[in-house]
C-alpha cells in the first residue's frame, strides 16, 4: 500500500523553538517502506515500486502492518552521506555500495493508522517498531529545539542541512506543510554563463578559471527575462542543442555541493555580478 509522503517547505534560516524538533537532513533517496500480510513493498515518493532494487530491505525485523518513511543513504569513507553513491546503488543492485535505511517517521504500526498522532508520539511508536538500530536500519536522531546551533554544526562538517518539525504535527499525507521545514547548507560561487540550451531551459556555466561547471536550470522569471533580453549580443556559435556565448555574463549561484567530477550540484541563480 503506497502512502504519498508529507513534504517540506524550504526556509532560509534555522531558528530555536523548544516546541519543534531538529533532525539532520539526510542526503539520500526518499522512500516509503510498507509491510502488509507479511509482504514488503518499497516505493519512491512518486509511487514507483523499487522493492527489487533493495533486496536487503525486505527481511527487516519490522512488525506486520507497518508503513515507514525514511531515506536510503550510502556513506562515504568519512561517514558522510554520498548522494552520487546512493544513485549508483539505486541504478544497479549489483553495486558494491552498502546502504542504510534511516527512518524518521511511521504512518502505520500493527495495522493501526498513526498519522493523526502528534509527531512526538509517533517517534515513540517508531521506537517500538525499531527497538535497536543496526548498520542497515536506523532511526534518525533528533533533538528538541536548538536549530541554530545544530545548523552551525552541519555547516562545520559540510553536511546537507537540517529539518525542523513541529512536535505536535500530524503526518499530513500528500501535502507540503509548513509544519516541516528544511534549511539547506548552500554553497555559493561566481560563474560565467557560456551557453543556452535550445529546448528545455538551461544555462551552461564556467568557473572563473574557464573550466566547465555544469548546467543551471533554476532561475527566477525576472532574471530569466533579463537574460533573454541581452544574450544574443554574446552568441559566438551554435549547434542543434545550444547557443554558445562569449562568457562575459557573470552570476552568483548557490548549489548543494561539488560532484565527484567537480561540477555544481543543483545550481540555482542568486544574482548578477557586475
């Protein structure tokens, strides 16, 4: 049985509030794990069944009639979640990457729908469902309040971000709720725009040293309009996919992290740089 997961809103800054809890934002692959009639099924947040891709998650010691919400992660040699590695593992179960399923919420337990219970009570139900953590199955740790200090630690260790959740929030199926908030530990970089994709919008980016930096797809409407008004003045060549530009237009962008190939992961426009 698929349950469409509760989604988060994004905020720019963390805050301290003892009626909220703070969790580490795992940089992995969101999934819904279900077990009914002793049959395990695993789904992506978009209702694609992926049970066969993760056979090690089928025989978990979880009671029948349970639905869990969590993140499949792969850790690097420093213990940090490695997004590229978990995607490689998702694409091939023959991959040698060892996964871990970090569970942060429970929607059904022993065939009872617990979604209307306050989050803090669901955390107690989750403790009953998973009394002991293991390398494969673990409950996501949380603290009360202290969002600012926690986020400072996340930045210090170069992790993805934090999640702030109202302690009394219900699990709101198929809803993006202000009761759950994410704060991303963005990095920032000045880059040059060196091309425009012709079909789906995308800007080719170069670092200041001239190296290729990736493709930017997220740009506010007003800034995109400003770009379209001037880009033809910079066109130096084209093919069937791209207009190539003289790299003179400079922008500040934010991104999640550098990929293993040195590219910007999920870059988005912040402002023009003169």
